[in-house]
C-alpha cells in the first residue's frame, strides 16, 4: 500500500461519530467539524459536532448505568482494561499514524505515546482488584471504625490536544477500574485518537454507557449542561490554567470533586558539579519531546556560571541538528506546532526576548511553506523581564539564563505561578535532596529529563492544579471514602 493510501486507510478506519450509550451516531443537529493535518493545514476528515442536547444525552447514558457498573466485579472491570491494553499494543502502528496525522508529532513519538497511553490501561487493570478499606478498634476500645472506598459516580473528563491518547487513558483507566461511568470530551483539533480508543474499549467488552465520547467545536456550550447537572459527581480536566480556573468556578455550584492537570513552566537547573553531557541529553528530551508542546516541557534553563557556555553551545548544536518536517517522514524529529495561533504565540515570545537583549544561537524562525513549523531555537543572555521566563512557551524554544549560587537558582526556579515539574542536574547527593525539598513543584526529574510514568503520581501544585494521575494515587481520585461507626 502506498503511504498516501495507508494514511487514508487509518483515517477512514477511525470512527467519526459520537459514542453515546454504546451507539455510534451523528450529532443531533447533523453538523460536523473538520480535523486538520497541522503539517499541511489541509483537512483530514469531518467528525460529529455535538450540541448541548447531545451532551445531556451522553450524561443520561452514563448516569443510567452507574449503579450497575459500580456493582460489576472488579476483576472483570480490570480484564476489560487489560484486553484494551493488549489491543492498543497490537494496533500501535496504526494508532501512531492516526495520531501523527491529527497532531503532528513524529511517528516515533506517537508510537511512544501509544505505549505510554496503553500502560495506564494495564496499570489500572491491576489496581481494579486492590480497592480496599480498613478495620480498626476505636481508641476507647468499645466501637469499631470501618472504612470502605466506593466509586465517586458519573464523571466528566476534558482532555487537551497535545497527548491525544495518554491524557484520555490517564482518566479512563482509573474511572473504569474504580467503577465510575463517564463522558469524555477530547480537544477539537485531535478527536480521532480518542474515538479510536473508545472503539477499542467497546471491542474489549466495555458495557454500553460506561464511556461516552463527545466531539465538539463548542467546548464551552457542550460542557455547561454537563457540569451544571446535579447528577454529575466529578470533573477531571487536563488543559490550560486559564480554562481550569473557569471550570473550577463552574464546578463550585455542584460542589463537584475536581482534578485539575494544568499548565507548567518547568525550570531545568544545571549545577556546576553536573555531568554536562548528561544534562544536555536530558535537556533535549525535556525540551523537545512533543515539539516542546508538553506541560512538562523545560520552559527555561538555569545554568551555573562555570558551565553555562559549555551547556548552551552543546544544546544549540544538538537542537540545530534536529530534522524538522512532517511527522511521517523518515528521520524527522521535530514536527509542526498544532496551529497558526500556537506558532504565532511562540514567535511573539521569541521576538519579545530578543527585543529585550537575548541572542539567538540557533533557530528563531518560522518554517517556510505550508504547515505550522517553527525551528528549534536556543536563546542566550535572556533578561529577567522576558515574557518567556514567566509564560508557558509550548514550542521548541530553549532560553538559557546563568546563575551564581544555589539559593539564587532555587529562587529563580520558584519564581513562577506554576508548579508542575522541575529538572535538577547535579552529582552531589546532599545538594540534590536540599534542592528537591525546596522546589515548589509536584514532580522533580533528578538527573533525568522525563518524569512521565503510569506507575507514578503525575500532577502539580500552585497554578499547575491539583489531583494526581497514575500510580496508586490515580485511582483514589475516583473513589469516595465511606466510614462506618459500629457499636459492638
Ligand atoms: P485548553 O485550551 O485549556 O483546552 C483543553 C481542553 O479544554 C480542550 O478539550 C478544550 O476544547 C477544552 N476547553 C477549552 N475551553 C473550555 C471551556 N470553556 N469549557 C470546557 N472545555 C473547554 O488547553 P490546550 O491548549 O488544549 O492544551 C494545552 C494546555 O494543557 C497547556 O497549558 C498544557 O500545559 C496543559 N496540559 C497539562 C497537562 C498536565 O497534566 N498538567 C498535560 C497536558 C497538557 P477545545 O480545544 O475543543 O475548545
């Protein structure tokens, strides 16, 4: 099959309708929305464009089967997830191609995301049978204290475009394992990966109504009726801090359980005792994974004076050698940004920094021709007032700032409203722990440029949100604790 035929085949094989109550169907108004290939700007396919009525129907379907699903044997809930993990793994090549076409990242990275996404299904398939309570004698010796953990109830999940599958499975996996039903809404730029995932869960035996998928061009309009419905019990969101703030406000009326995985502004700190080559390797991963469009992306590099020049030159050489192009092409390691707005924002932040005195060591330009390409860029001499030290760049741009001592490095790292992740490179074990304890973040990469792992609690503090996804903590977000006071 030619490459073009293969691309057409995976797009045509993906569902393009709403998934409500176990049925694939068109939107109630019959409208559709176009999904675009960010490497060409050309439309790929149309998918259903849900209305607020469809949103209510999706919640109706989730509510209708909540009690039944909560009572479903945990082993069977886990086995459905396990089968879905296996199917995702078998179909990894097609799922990766679909993801690259709608999101832009290079095929190898899409494949890595499919593996990462499937891993959440496997992890939570194992957690489904470990939902336990406790039994204790009351301190006065008379009564007994019993706790049990029960599903929260119907959930609404909203996910972003940057990791179209993994941001879904991080929520779907624990919800299914815990016995919750849900409605999920992917971002309009990347609905296909989520629809393909829903089909896999359906094929794996997930009962109708447990998972419902809405795709829509008006996220706010379809979300409002769900969030304001008293039958909803939880809202889980991954996306920008600005939208997260709005959703927390909307969820206050129903006093919903909420999990908020929001934006980041990760500092990457290189101490003078670090292995500089290892730090550069880690920096390439922390900066360039997902074309820099990751909440965990290193947003700014704080490098000790004695090693700053060496680190910056080596980083510029590495980023300058990366191949930019369509994610399906051989050897491409940097795909396009998601859309014109995102590329415009990256260009604006670079021009703000250079306007204040930063020097461009490599890159600093938009790609020519179709698609939303931006060259990998390293900036040195970035001044403290540059906007990109405070704002999430979400693109392949690495600003480097030098520091003179440990206290200054920590103060600079913490000088942000965000608190998702920080990266620390040092060979001094005491310094490592001193610094890790003082960083105001939910996660730290210690001598490594990537923290994501299905077995670990992912999440932030401050304006990066609250709640954790993955690890044993991930399922707790979907469980309520009931305490029974018993007289003996
Ligand atoms: P976004 O604009 O906040 O959108 C995220 C999701 O929210 C999309 O599905 C979007 O739908 C929907 N949405 C937007 N406005 C809404 C509203 N008023 N009501 C209900 N839903 C609404 O973020 P994004 O640009 O897609 O994603 C990038 C952001 O996500 C970055 O800030 C990144 O750091 C963050 N992120 C955080 C994590 C984490 O785990 N902490 C992980 C990945 C990404 P439409 O796009 O279809 O409108």
